């Protein structure tokens, strides 16, 4: 089932390369995209982790990845990369417009 907080294919193409690669030990039961959909569902709706819909990964799995990625700085890196892409898209430089008091009209 798709939710309004679910990643689109285009969004997933942007975010997937930013996620850490895990050593291949065994095939995961849940994809990183499904886990992110669970994280985004909880963040958007503000529900308790244990109230995630049953068609998403178990809340313990989603919450574990959320805590891990947050403490490792992965979520911050994703936000920074997305912010940079948005600024580039609207043709602004990374640091924003320079403020110069001498050019202001008084």
C-alpha cells in the first residue's frame, strides 16, 4: 500500500545512493526503501512507532534503523544533499545570497 509519505521512484533514485552499504551476510527481509517509508510515515503522522501500519516493516526494525542512521549522521547527510540539490535546482548558490548593507536603499 502506498501512503502520502511514501517515496516516489524519483525520490528513491536520489536517496538510495546516500544510504550506507551493509556487508552482504544474508538477504534482508525488508528493503531500505520500505524502512524509509516507515520512518517517513511515523515522522509525517506523529504516531507512536508501534502504531505503524502492518504492511510496513515491523516498528522495531524501522525504529532501530532510524536510531542507527540518526546517530551515524546518515539522516543529516541525506538532508544536506537534498538541500543542495534543491538550491541547485532553483539556481542559487550553496551559501545563499550575500547580504551587503552598502547596496541597500535607505
